[in-house]
C-alpha cells in the first residue's frame, strides 16, 4: 500500500526528529519510547482524542528558540504517565498540561492491559 503525500511528509519529519534526537545522544529503548509518545500525541491531536489540539498548543507555546521545549514535552509525558489522581491534585500544572487530563485514565488502562 502506497503512502499518501501527507503520510510521506509525516514519516520524513518523524525521521528527521529521530535523527536530531540521536545526534543529541538519545538512543535505544528511550528513543523508541519518546518517538512512540510523540507519535501518539500527534495522532491524538489529529483525531480529536486531545481536545482543541492540545499537543500542538503545548509545543507552539514554547519559546521561539525552543530552549524550553524538551522540558515542556517531558512534563507532558510525566503528566500522562502519572498514577490515577496524582495529576488532579497538582494545582501547579500549567493550563496546557491540564488540557491532557481527560486522556490519562485511558492511557493508564492501555498500559495496564499491555502489562497484564
């Protein structure tokens, strides 16, 4: 099955992201997990799993030079992987991260099923 132009472009960009992360010293399982998480977030934005393209807004809300992007995305991944109830109790979360709370229960259920 041939890829659509959009799929080809997305694959190319994900490949460039992978190359850039490898150049920064990331490799192996950690790199694979990071790319899978980013791909899921892109899918969730595109399909409406995340409300109002929350991942895009999280990324676009970073500084122009991107110096805070790694921290923002890391915070997001930590939030998505937090145990039940932890995120809801954390009043210090930014509004961008709070937008992801509705998906946490689904992610935890999928992880639980995968680990069972």
